[in-house]
């Protein structure tokens, strides 16, 4: 089962009409970019053994601080304690 101390990343793209679409083909690419940046920047994210959402919020905040992601207009949203949505511009 899913670990309470893990965060799931969902990737969605914003379409020209403002609607969103789940990214399937480049999903691993975007998640790899996030993993790479987190690994290179180091630092610690808070433990969240109770599943309160603190880890997801910190994770989303960290992604939002990455200059390359800001320049590429990536955004994040936290919908529940264990899930962060990475929102990217449409390809």
C-alpha cells in the first residue's frame, strides 16, 4: 500500500482554453526533473508520519522555489495530504 510518508506527484498541463489535461507521454520526464532538482538542492523535507499534509505542502513549496520551474511557468497545488499536482504549460 501507499506509505503515509510519501507524496504522489500528478502532472497536468493547462490547455489554451484554461482546462487541464493529465500529462501521460511526458509524465516521467516532468517527475524526473522534479526528482533531479530535489536531489541536487538537498535539504530536508519534514517527516509527516500522521499524514497531516505538512510533507506535501513543503514538497510543493520546494518545487515552487526552483528558478527553472518558475521560469517555465510550472505551478503546484496540494489537494490532499499525500498528493501534489505539478501544473505545466501545454506543449
